[in-house]
C-alpha cells in the first residue's frame, strides 16, 4: 500500500520555520503592554470606585467621616479585598472577609479575558506575557493605593499591598486570560497523565469539604436564629446599620464556612486566646457582639457533635470513587496508594484556605482568630488519605468482581503480542495472511 504524505499536515504539526513563541503579527510588544496597562487600570479603578461608594454608605451611617476619610476608607476596603492587612495603633487587623475578595476576582477575570481577545493570544507563552502585562501594573496600583492611606493613623500595610494585589491578579487574571484565549484544555494536558486522577479526586474532596462546611453553617444559623436576632437587636444599629451588619455577615460567610470545615475535621478553631471551639470541647468567655457569631456552638458539646466527622469521611469516599472512576485500577495495592496520594493536596488546599480565613484583630488576646492552618491541614490530609484509600480499595474490589479479568491463555483477549512479530492478536494476523 502506498502512503501519501500530507505536506500541509506536516507543516501544521512541525512548523519548523515559525517561532511558536512569537506574538501574532497584529500584536506588537508595545501594543501588548499598553493593552495590559489599560486592563489593569480599568479593573483597579472600577473596584476602587465601588469600595469608595461603600465607604460613603458607612460614612453616611456614622456621620463622622469627612470626604478625605471616606476616600481613605474606600482605599482600605479595596486593599482589604486583596487580603492586605490594615495597621492600627493597637495592632494589625488581618481577619478580613473572604467574600470581599469576589470583587477583584470578577473584575480581573473579565479584564484578563478581554485582554486575551484584544491581543489575540494564541499560545501558552503568549498567555504568560499577556498575564504579566496585566498583573505588574495592577500590583503597582496596589502599592499606590497603600501609599495614599499612609497619611491616616490606620493605613494598609505598605509592604504587603503590592504583593497581595499581584497574587490576586496572577490567579484571577490568569483564569481570565486562559478562558479568553481558549487555552484551558491545553494547559490541563500539560499535567502528567498519572497525576490527573489524583488531582480530580483532590478537587472533588475539597469541594465536598467546603459544601459540608456550608451546610453546617446553615444548620447552625437555623438552630440559633433567635440568638442571632437578639445580638442584632442589642446593637441598636438602626435600619441602615442593620443592613450594613447583614452585609458584613454575608462577606464573612466564606470565613465561617472554613471555620466549620476545621470544626468538622475535629481540630476546631479559636476566637481569641483561650477560646477554643471544637466538637470535643468549648472553652472561653463571652464572644464579641457580632450577629454571625451567634451561630457558634457554646457550652458542653453534646455527643451528637461528633457526627460532624461524617463530612471528611464523605469527602474521602468521594475521592476514592473518583479515583476508581477515572483509572479503574485492578490492583488493590495500587488503588490504596492512589487513595493515600489524595490526602496531601487536599490538606495543603485546606491549610491555605484556613490561613486566609483566619487573622488578627489587634494584639494580645485577639492576636489570632480562626483555625490553625498547620493543624487543620495535617488533620484533613490524614483523614482524607485513610478514607480515600479504603474507598478506592473497596471500589476496585467491586469492579474486579463485576468485570472479571481476561483469561491468560487467550492472547487475543489479553492483548499480548504473538510470535508472528506484529504485536497484534494472532488470529487477526493469521486471518490477514490467509485472505491475502
């Protein structure tokens, strides 16, 4: 049989005469930098204006802020959305609402997608250049915003402001650039094939933990709704003040979900020095008068509190099921090893999220509030690893019983190479020769 080579196809596959890292002809380096600066400027200005409007609402409710103070408060809010701590005379405030992070993330994802379409990003290297053109000016905007707050006694951390803005821009802007250029699948294919099932299972387990934490927060708010209402009424905040309290509680809900994840893992969380909230113990004094804290379980934990451990168990079962579904391992030791490998990435992700959810509200007793990132990450990693390994072994064993292995004496069914030398089943090779 004559094989005809497709020269156009070979050029498309190889393209030896073209530099794959070169930018499209319509995109010069200067145009790329200018487009990145404009995208960063749009995202930062829109976010800053939204935070200044929120500062105006706060100033209106308190009647104690000047226009300059309102602008400074808006800059502080914008930097707090990037998890930049605020420096006060009595200490740093790093316990920031994770819900506020949604504002810059949405703006940067949109800006990254628009930038990728404008400069016609067509490869991963080009996407990296476009992302740098967006993230570096955005980090500079964070530094400028921090400098503008230095005239006040309470100001944002000058050292952390550009770093926090840069990290948020790299993560959110990177997602936007990949989506705008349609390169998400190409980047996913760069992941080693053996690691893909483990990462899929880790994502599934982490999502299950977060969903379980959200369910636990919802249940506790419903159980203690009277306490939450009484705390709100005791503050006498008025109509606008109660609306601001509700908004603040909504912004801190992601923090509460991660606190609940640590509670379900058994390690619990702290609400100040000497205050521990865990399924096995509650120790501490009265809690601050914040409505969302009305959902915190106080007093001696009942025996049913240990039922929250079902959340990491369910997450481990989900991870084991995803492993077997994507790999179908017939070897039970290999299934167990894959399940154990899921624990570390899940523990790392939960530990990082716990570090973001916690922080300080000053010095001394309020130097740290939230779950311990190291302890929570290690506990989650161990629990997920053990349960995922057991679930993967059980699922693999059930798969072996439903689909028996092919007989060893049948080379055609086993796919073993025949002595005919072609590496194909013997009956097909022989049949082809007889037909010839």
